[in-house]
């Protein structure tokens, strides 16, 4: 085993999944909305934050528009 490695030259290829990485944000969400996704989480076994992310991804893919009432 080497004592030192040149990390920059170890794997010069870029990560093909780097574009799909997530970024942490802080957002205020209504309590009722969080409870809704937590209920769905208990039914599906999928963490509620993942469910929220999946829903938002679906909105982006379908280019849903917000309807203000």
C-alpha cells in the first residue's frame, strides 16, 4: 500500500450521475402538508421527504402549472 496517493489522477473520469445529485434546501411547508406525506410514508414505507421529492419531480416532468385560487 502506498503512503500517499495522487487523488486527482486516480480516477480522472467525471461522475456521470453528478448532474442528478440533490441539493439540500430549507423550506417552510404547512403542517397539514407534512402530515399528509407522513401518512403516505407510513402506508408505502417510503420516507416522506423522498415522497415530496418524487412529487416535485413529477410536477417538473409534466410541467404542471400552479393554479392560484
